[in-house]
């Protein structure tokens, strides 16, 4: 009696297992049929590559797939960002070649800065310091206000800080790593990046203040043509000028365009996700670097002429006043206008 009951229970278990297998098989066939129907109607997402027989690569080989990826082929990302579907940005390879140690960006940029420095040194050796005609008179005339001087020196300090840190980030890898090693350079690079990100916004605000403080008097005029034809009197002779000469005006508007480019590209580089594509990020980096080279190159000439290159010039940015003979030598039209205003006020 007990044996027959045991056999009956074993038979029930066997039939239960068979029944579950049949149900699972029918469910799988049902799902496969629904999927096939959806694909036939075009409502199911297509597979990236046609499936081949079992244990094969289908109609694509590994080399073909990776070649497509290296060329920028995209896939189906899980996020909503289009760029997330691109595993390898093909244009990024070109950008890496552009800014590598032997690339054109570092090579031509460094060559340009070296040429500016060489030209300044050569000019100083040949021409020497530009002296005040007739020497100092002992009388002074007000040239720059306190606001102009404060804004100018803030920009000057930021120019040096951002210029040095930017050059360290760009040239540090090929120039400093062979000398101080990767560990030491990483400290300089990290500090430079943090300083750049911290003081960049301050530069933008100060740059706007600088523009509105100095734009008056920097508009082109007819006397600028005469000043240009006489090379500003740097090689002899006298060249008349108003409040600012043609060279100073060229520096002002060059710095303005470069500053706008640096500010706009710097903001974009601070928020790369807002660009949407890597190509725009590369263009922002390239324009930032080129504008920096232009700004630094012109800045080197400006610093030289404003300090040791021209006698008495820096006094205007230190105490706000310049010697009358200095003004008569470099800005005689402006001095005459100031004198006529003083006589008008006294009369």
C-alpha cells in the first residue's frame, strides 16, 4: 500500500515537471512570435548589425566595427545626449595633433612670442630709450583719473597671472616635464588651472570696466594717418597725436577684440556640457589659445613702451600726471586742448 502511494506521488511530480517545461516552451515561442511581428511592422528597435548563424560575427567583422567607431560612427546611447552615442570622436584626433608638443599651435604660438621678444630687444638695442624732447619741464598735467589707474592695474595683474598660468598649461608638458618631472609639473598644472578658473571671471568684469574707462579718446581720427606715416616718431622726427596715438588705439582695440574672445570662449570652456558637441569645444579651445597669443604678444610691446621703453610714460599710471614736455613730445594736440580748456575756465 505504501509502495503504490510512493509511485503515485513520483508520477505526479514527473507530470508536473513536464507540464512546466511545456508552459515555458510555449511562452518562449509566444514572445518570439510577437517580437518577429513587431520587427516586421517596423515598431521594434532594429539590431545594430544583422544576426548571423550561431557562434559567428554576422555580416560585420571586429575590424570593420572598430574602424567605424574610430571614424565617429554613433550608436544607441541610454541617455538623451547625442554625443554619448559616439565612443570615439574622430575630430578629437586632429585636435590632439594640433596641440601636441610638436604641433602647429604650440610651435607657431611659441615662435610668435619669441619673435615679439626678439623685436623688442632689437629695438631697444638700436633705438634705445625714447627720451623727452627738451628734458623735463618740472610742470605736470593730469592725464589719468584714479578710476582709470585702479582698473588698469587690476587688469595688468590679472593679465600677468592668467598669462603665466595659461602658458604653463599649454607649454608646460613639453618644456617643464623633461626638467622637473611629471609629479612636480602636476602641482604647477593643477595650481594654474585653479587660478585660471578662479580669476577668469574677475578678468571679465574688470575688462568691461576697462573698456568703458578708456574708450573715450580711442576712436580713429585723421591725425592717426600722419602718426602712422611717421612711425610715431620712433625713428626720428615729430608725430602729432591727440589724447591717444594710433599705436595706443591699435593696442586698445586689439585688446578689446582679444578680451571679448577670451571671455566668451572661457565661459564656454567652463561649462562644456552647454556646447552640445565636442567640435564646438575644440573651436572654443582654439580661439581661446589664439586670442591669448595675440593679447600676450601685443601686451609685451605695451609693457615695454610703457616702462623702460619711453621716458616718463609710466608716471601717468602711477600718480595720474605727466610732465608737460612729455605730453608735448608724444601728445601735443591733447596738451594744446588741455591748455585751451584751462584758459577757458580761468577766463
